[in-house]
C-alpha cells in the first residue's frame, strides 16, 4: 500500500509526550520493544521521553519487562539493552512554553551530532484536554517542521477522541491546522491499525469472486457489531463524558463501515484510499434531529450508575444506529452499527447478508470476524448427508491463525509507530473523515444530551440483538 | 427434490438379474443390507434373485457378511435375518423366453398372497451385451407393466454403458423403448447418485451469494477432473473395448458439467431438472471431425499394453476434451473435462476460476471436491500478517465430514435403489441426455478409432495437467 517510488526517509526522532503515563507503559514502550526485537527500527532512531515527572531509562525498561511478563513473554536482554541506548528523558511541562527550548535543543543536538536532518515524530500520549496547548507550543517553538531544506519532516501523532461533537471537533481540527498541515497529522484509529482493516481491503479488492455481489443488488443488509463483555474498567471520569456513541461508533465503526463499502481506489495508496473513504462517508445521510428516535437506540447496563457513583447518569454503554448509504451501490441496504459493554460476548464482526432479489431462497451471510479469532466465514446451506433432501446451514471459513500459524500478529501500536516512522497515512484518519463522521451522528449526540428518553437499562450479559 | 404431493406407492418386488454376479455381491446386496439396517425398505418389499447358476439365500447373506467385514464393519445378525426373509431365488436363463413364465408366476403369486399390486423393479446386473434380449423378453412376457388398474409400476434399472457410440446408443435406446417407456427406465450414473450431485445442486440454488458470479461475466474457466491412481485392475476385456472417453467423459463428466452449469429449474423435480440439464447439454457444441486434434487429447499409461497383452492397443487410459457451451450464460468460457488412470493422485474435482473482467487482480478458484474428502473450497488471497503488504493464497473451506461428522454417507447404490423404489428419476439419465452426450463426443470416438495419431504414452504417476 506504499507508494514506494523513491525510498522515504525513515531515520527519526520520536518524542513521546507522557512517557511515564499508562498508555506509554502498557502499549507504546512494549510496541517499541517488539519493533526493536524484529530489527524494524531504523538505525538512526532515538526516542525522547518527555514528562513532567521524574523518570529514568532503566525504570522504563523494567516496565517493559513487567508488561511482557504479564502477557507470558520473556524479555530479551539484548533487545532491552539496545532499546535502552535509543532512549533518553527530557523533563518538561508540555503545557509550559519555556520548556520547549530545552526539548528543541535536545533534538537539534541529536541531529548536529550526526550531521543530518531527521524526521521528528511527536506522539501525544497525554490527556486530550491538553492536545490544543501542546500543539500550539510545538508550533510556536518551531518544532512543527523538520530541519533545513525540507529534507526531514515533523509529524504529529494523536489518539482519539478527536473532539466531543461536531463543534468541538471542528475547533480541534482548526487549532491543529494552525501549527501542522494535514499531511503532518497522524490521527490514530486502532481499529484501522489492526491487521483487520488491511485484511478487509485485500479481501475486497484482490478477490474478484466477491466483487460482483458487493452491492445493493445482492446485499440485503450490513451489520457491524463491536460487543464487549467488560464494563468501563474503572475509567469513570473518561466514560461518563464519552459514552458508547463517541467511544466506538463515531470513529471505529464508521471507519470499518467505510472500508467495507467504499469503492475500489484507483491506486491503493494513502490519498486514493482516503478519497474513496471520504466519498463513502459523505454518502451516508446524517441522522436528522427528528429521526433520532427511530434510527438510534441507547442502553445502559444495570449497575453502571452505582459504578460511576452518579444515580442520574444517562451515559449510554450501548448504542445502535441505523444508517443509509445514499449512493448507487448501497442505496436502500439497511446498515446497522452497534456496540456495547457488558454484553454476552466479546466479538467484533462485520456481517453482510446476501439474498437473490425476488428469490425465496434463504439468505447467506458473509462475516468478517475481527475478534476473537480473526477470519472470514461464509454461512452456506448444504445438503445434509442422507437419502432425504434436508439442508442445513454450514460454515465455510478461513482463519488467519489457522492459515498463517499462531505467530502473533503485529499489534496496533507497532503498526501505528511503523507507519508514523515511514510516513504512510493510509491507516490514519483525515480531518475530513473525522468531521464527516461527526456530522453523521451529531444530532444523536445533541438529542441524547437533552434527556434520558428511551434509555434502555439492560442486564449485564444481554446479547446485543436483544437491546 | 421429490414432488411429494400424494404419497407414491413404495411397496415392491425387486428382481435382480445376476444375483450371483460381482456387481450384486459387491454393491447391491450390501446396499440392500444397509437400507434394511436403517429400516428404509418398505414393509412390503421382496427381493427376487434371478440367476442361471445355483444360488442359496444363506450363501448370499454370507457374502454380505464377508463384504462388510472387508470394509471393517460387523454384520448385524437381526438385519441379516430380516433381509434373508425378503430374499428368494429364481433359477432361470434370462436370455431364454421360456424361463420368464416361471419368473412371472413367482411375482404374480407374491402379489396374490398379499392381495395387492406391487411395483416391479428389474435391475439388470448383467453384461450390457444381453441388455437387449433381456429387455425384449421382459416386454414380450408382459413384465413391462404392473398389475391391473395401473396401480403399480414396472421399472427397469440399467447400468452404463449405454451404447459404445452414437449409433449403438441410438439403437439401444430404441430397443428399450419397444418394451419400456422413458418414464419406466432408470439409467444409473453413479456420479449422480453419490451425494455429490445433490450437494452441487443445493449449493448452487440455495445460496444466492454465488449465483451472481455463476456466468461468463465472472467465470474465466471451468475444469472437471477425475483422476485415478489405479490402473484397469484386471478388467482387460472390458477396458480394451471402452477406454477413458466412453468410460468417464461421455457419461459422468458431461453429467457433472451439466449440473454445474445448467440454469435453475423452475421446480427442483425430476422433469424440470432433466429439462434444464438437456438444454445445457444441447448447448454444448459437438466436436467436429476436423477439430478433434485441437480439442481432444488422449494418453495411455506406460505398461498398459503389456497389462492387456495387446502390443498394438490404442485404447486411451487418459482423455481430455475442450468444450464450448454456446449459450448466453457460458459462451466463451473454456471448459475442460479430463480423466485418467495411473495418474499421480485420486481426486475428482470441479474447479471454476473467477476473474474480474478487465482487472489485473489474480484469479480466485472455487472447487467442488468430490473425492476424497467431499467438500467445497474457495481459494482466496489474504494479507499475510505483518507490517508489509504481502498477500498469499489461502483456502476457505467446507468439508461435509467435518460439518456433519464422520457418519458414512449413503453410497451410490443405496441411493439408486431407494430412488428406484420411490420412483424418483431425478438422479438418473434420460435417453435424450445419453444421446446428446454421445453426439458431443462422437467425432472423437470415430477419429480415435482410425489411428493411434497423437496418443501420448505417459509414465504412471504423471499429473493430469502434464499430459
């Protein structure tokens, strides 16, 4: 998916804001360890941990070791050592303008030592409330561009949430654009960064057998479900402000819908892929205020209010939207996006139902199982062996683990970091996509904020289909 | 697939000509045992073994026991005993007119004892050379119809070969029609009577997901291969006169092609199914004499001539035909039928290759595996796990054994007998189908008889694709 006409510059300086935080500890540092172990990091690659707390490289490495151990792996001492040699700490308050001089000096010095320009990657592993100020300060301190002659790049890597509604998202997009151009901003969507998204794209565009049926003439419905069995796992303040619609539907599920239904890009590179994805998102009719009752369902698991200590909470832990894609390929196909916590199973799936128009034959389904056990399954009717003519649904399935062995797939953070290092934006979200997605759900956000009307209290363990 | 509007008469008298022969011993009697064991035989059902040799019921039952033992099964004494009670022997020379009076008396008596009319099924487990005389005598002795009021039926069950070329097949069809109408004749094709044929029909017509691509717009080629590792297994006289084209292509492979490509019958009953199958066979352009060299390939395994003791034998043990189906659905799709003995594997498959027209994307294949391990497999391209964009062919598969358990499927003879008993002709071959199939290959038969030009001598163990 790389347009690798001439080899891009990969050498770089990765600045992680929040190196002592939970995200860095649990995901970023272990992902860097895995990349180092597989010798995927460029030779010239330094990691600068920025933090206002005290930190030491050996303690960070101990943290990686502990994290690996928790997932049943043993840390390789040589890998830890070589990763340690790339790591250094810059103590700073990322909201304080004065502290950026020191950071800049560190980066300049690292380049001067080598006598080259290096790409600069700023990873914001910090609370979204301070994205704005930090990005402003990166801009005003001149860290928003690489060193002279444009030989190197400056890139910003940010995690969701990208705003809380259409208005705040628009503001955030504009604020970031003051300091960084769209080309420099890597908005992370972990569902896209999993193998999944690419598996779907390869499946769709490399296999002509299914292309003929990928349209309203053959698809009778499309449902994307992200079901979790866990609750909010103690993230009270975060979840009370977010809810299922913002946490999953506006971003992950709409992105999955887009890659499942967008037209084939003329070239499978970042710009063509994003153009098709945006075209698809724009073809989804935004839900109108007067449609919210019939197009959106919300639920909250029993016990949630006690858990968050707010007896009046109307935050939804389950959300379902019914959407229409009003283009020639999909018009009229009912699209359902749904997600929830404390449901009966952990399962993320994209299911297309196929029926022959005008035929009474039962429908077939094609399911992308995203987790667990990623794979693709087609449910078919087959004849039961025997002298009678009974049919039974059977599964024709392909499992990545079965076909490619139990080798761990690169996790989303390894992918995100590597794509940031090589500057491939294909699996990131553009500002247009973010805003178009918010536009689709904005009325629902607003209507749900007004009252608790229609909020369904469901028992933990309920199947999504029953809510 | 039964048009079961009113319950058909199943009670009957099965007359097996050749009860002491190899076919009866190895297949028919064990199949009757299995039907008895599963309590599928009608209450009123007698089996009359006709033979010119001496025979005794206990010896036939011993034969069943031995046959079961050879396939690792233990005979159930109660089943053997109840089957034995249905069995009786009529000693007769089936080519002698005078002997039919006794046979008729036996059948009449069995009906008189019960005071009912029973269906009469005549199974010709005898050499094809005497099909003609036996059928003539069944007709002239009045055994070609059931007893009065048309309440019962008389049916003729015959094995291949149905003629040796178009001329002899036409003669045989006409001769049989002197005594039996088409409705009464059950021409057995074991490939249709396996579960396979019905599995293909169910797969095709019960699953809309594949119907959209089942045509020339999406299928780029269609190949049916019946590969065997065994040689002619001592059947010297038989095989020298037949060869691979007559033994497999004219019947089994053309039948498989027909059910794979025919249009969906308006009703899945015998008459609609046969009408669509015949329409398809008629759409196949018969090979012209001047096309034989380019459309037909023949081979003979090294060692065959020694095996049959004929140093000049030109009998083919491998045959391949390239055919065109000249209708709107399939025109231009290259169709290959091929079969051979002493090849590198035992495998019968129907493979469709799919490509997007005008796309450079690699092709997909969909394969019906008929044996071994019957099932359906789609070869897809999937992304190899990892940070790069490599794809690899993987299989999405469905196996009958895996889905339905290792329970033995009814074998072809159980099916054939049950369908004969209930009068369902769906899985048998009509005279029109037989003659149309001969018409397709007749030029090849004739050209190959003229000389040994183009006969390829192949080493045992060669893959079909290399011949």
